C-alpha cells in the first residue's frame, strides 16, 4: 500500500509524537504511540499485500491471491529483497497450475533472492524438481530432490518426495 520508506517515516513521526507526549506528562499516550509505531515497522519487513495473498493461498483461493499480488505495481522498488523472493515464490505457486515455463522462472528467481523459511525453500525446490521431471531433466530433478530432503527437517514433504522418486524410476 505505502512505499517502504514512507512506512519508516510514519513510524518516525509516531515516535516523535510519543516523545512529545512524554514531555507533556501524558505517559499513557506516549506508551500507546510507541506500541502503535511498531505496526509500520513490522509492515516494513512483512509486506501487507504479500501477507493477504498468503492467507488467500491457504484457502486455495488463487484468483483472490493473484488479485492481492497484482496490487504490487513495481516489486523491485516497492519491496525488500526477501519480500521480492516471496513475491516471486507466490507467483510461481500460482503459475505452476497453468504455465510451467513461467513458474520455473519465478521459482528460480525466488530461490536466488532468498526465502526466510527452509520449508518455503524446500517447496520451491520441490516444484522446480517437478518441472525438471516434466521436461525430462532427470539429473537436475535428482539434485533438487536431494536438496529438498536436506531442507525438510520436519518430514512434511516426505510423501511428495517419495512420489517423485517413484515417477523418476518410471522415466
């Protein structure tokens, strides 16, 4: 919604107002304003449109998730590097349903920019392995699956990994 630098300016102005409230002996107002200034700082690191898109994606509502992502007009300037990674990750997840070539580009860019959580990185690499298998690139798929095994510490992707290995044996 707001540019990332504007969010920091808003947080700074709220903090200045909090200090002013402290000097006027309005301690309660000052504490409230300090707590309120945490919101724009949080939204600097976690983009609100990406969060809303994730929530829609959890509900398997792909059109609504795409609608929230499309509101980010210029992700290279409006987002921090990790947010750009998640933007590309979400685009890749949505495009993997229809267009594998574009989805592959988005997943590779997301991995290059970086993702915070190992599970997200594992899902991106698992999708890349599936795309590589569909393009008959068995060597690339096996290396990606071995990387997914290392990243999947909780064993949540164990079934998908075993299914891919069975499919690779049939190739």
